């Protein structure tokens, strides 16, 4: 393998019935290979797919509370939140304020902080409770 002019490289590829594929365009001079281009694309797709399958997918589960959620409902939803965190999913807990219930902002804030404290051994708070419109949202990420 040596350094050839573009014309010579194209002629060599034509003689072999293959394509001249630019591998590294930023190099000086650019690096090219004589190969079957369709096969090259197929290999590249296969490589990308393998990398994609190894990447972890982040699952976000949501749990919705009202500002005046009673203890039984809270415990029930807390158990679900525990299960989600144990499975490795992120948790998005939010308090939804309907109509005039926005006056109970402090109760919603306390509820989310209580949930964070109860789930301390399963996950850590990624984002503290924050009011966005009629929702107060908090994110909890699972502990590894």
C-alpha cells in the first residue's frame, strides 16, 4: 500500500470492479480504500446497531399526587415508586394542582420532600421539587 494520485486510485478500483471509499477525509492526504461500498455501508450499520443495543435506555416512570393525598393513597403510590426505583427506572413524582388547589403549594412541596425522604435508600433526588405551571415536579434517580 502506498500513496497514489486520485486518478490512479480510481483506475485501480475500476480495474478490480470495486469502489474507492474515503475512510478518513481529515487526514493529509485523505485516506481511501478500495472495497465494495455496499458491503462497507452494511458493516457500518451493523456496528452502529451493536453499539446502540449496548447503550442503556433510561426509563422514566411517573407518579401523580394531589395536594391533599391521604396516607393510604400515599403509601400505595410510595410502594409503586419503590418498585420502579428497584427496577432501575428514574422516577418523576409530581403534584398536580387543579383549579384553586394551587393555594396548597406548601402541602405539595412537603408531600414530595416526604416521598424523597422515604425513598432515600432506593434512590437519590436528582431535582428538588420545582413548580412549573400547575405542576410541582421532582426527579429521583435509582441508586446503583
